[in-house]
């Protein structure tokens, strides 16, 4: 904002008779600094799923499908690869005599699926665990229900997942270096691009208002930035973007309301709110003048008389600026520069 030094003194003669050619009123309102960009609906925490063992895809993953505990993600060598819940990834086959956090996850999942009769949930793969695994394998229609869990038979994730893409098609060979599918959480998020100049808006917690193609709005907050997929194909959410290009921002939606297919396919309008001030006195930016002795002032107009008063300035947005000072109130007239 460039302000002109008018040379006026706050102690100037209040009996001045010439009113300014243009006046405006002090108003009380909310000021919001914002930036609006286009966005797309997506899902959080994208990650790749690979097969720890080699084989052939005999039933591919289904993009767009939500997979929950005990359901099949895909099939390898006519054998179902099943989603179970847990934070420790699969790193071995599991059999009687094994101990570890993976066994604990397996037993919790079996219990929650209804195969926990006589099962004590702990880190030990014992006879009760083997019996539960056999019952579970039979329910899946596996011809080899031997009570052992192969290294490539299950995928551990923290909860239900949405299949984003099937990266390996029917009859494709897969293995430890092959991405079979990409999954994400079932929590919808909005992704939007910001110019490098607006990088400050990518700060976690920045408020956003999302206008949906189906109508209505949803509030949200910036939960992180996203960098492109790494060399192994895994997306890295929540990491800081680098370089001089655009910044891709992830916004977590708050509040309820179902999202429609139109929302998923259409372009959303995302309004980032970088700063806001509620119920403050404001004037047009051009009404504020720089004072000779320093600081800023307003020329108050009372009938045909005017006087200069010193003010403190605050947030600027949409051509208006926040002002405060002794004697200021809503409705007072002030001089304004001619447009």
C-alpha cells in the first residue's frame, strides 16, 4: 500500500471550512485475506502395495472399490491376497512357534473377523492361532488350509482402504519390485495447486472453504503438502514440497455431508483464508494518509469542518483497511482520495 504524505498535522485548525471533495464512511465489518484456486477431490495417504513374493495376477484389483478387514485386494496364483489391520508390514510367513507384532495383528484381525474362539490375543502363534487360521482359510475357499500364513497372503494396513489404481493387470507377473495397486485411506481430501508466491498458505492449519460442484460448501484445513511420487513409486504425503514450482496442497475436510459422484469428478473452488479480523472498523485504503510526523491518519468530516486524527492500521483486504483510534466509531465520515 503506497500512502501519500499530505503534510497535514493532527493539531491542524478544526475550523477549516473547505470539506474534501469526496467522503466515505467508517464501517464495521469482517476483513478476510484470501486466495481462490481450483481443486480436485482425492483421498489421503496414498501408498503403493507390492507383492513380497513372485507370482501372476489371476484377479486384478478394482479401482474405486473400498476394501475392509478380511476382504480381498487381488488374487495371486489363484490365491486371495487379503487386507488385515495393523501398522507393521508383512515381512515373513507366519506359522506355529513364531512370535512378534505381526502375529499380534494377525490374531486381532482373526478375532474381529469371528475366528477367535479359544484364541488368546498375544504375540505368540500357538495351536489356537493355527486353528483360527485354518478356519479363516477355509472360509476364503483356499484349497490349502494348512494353518500357516504365507508371506504374500495378507497385506496389513491401518484400516479400510480405497483402491486408487490397479497397477498390475490380469496375467501380469508381479514381485517385490512391482507395484500391484495403489491404495489410499477412505478419508476424502482436496488437492489444490498454489503458486510459489502463495506458499505461506500451504502452512498446516490454514483455513479453507471448498465450494462443491454439487452445490454447497465444506470447510477444511491444510493438512500438508504433497511431493511427486518417489523413484519406487510411493507417494509421499505430508512432506514439504521443494524447488521453485507450484506447491500441491492437501486439505482435510471438516464437518459432515456426503460427497457425490459429481463432486468427485468435477472441479472444486478452494478459498484459502490466510488471515481474518472479525467486527473491526474499516475504511477504503485510499482514505488513509501518511502524516508528516509519522504514522497514519484520517480526515474526519463534521459538516463543513474537518480535522485530522491519528489512527492505527491493521489488516488490508478487498480494498479496505482496518483502523482504530480514539474517537473512531461506525458511521463517521472521512475524506477519501478521488478515484
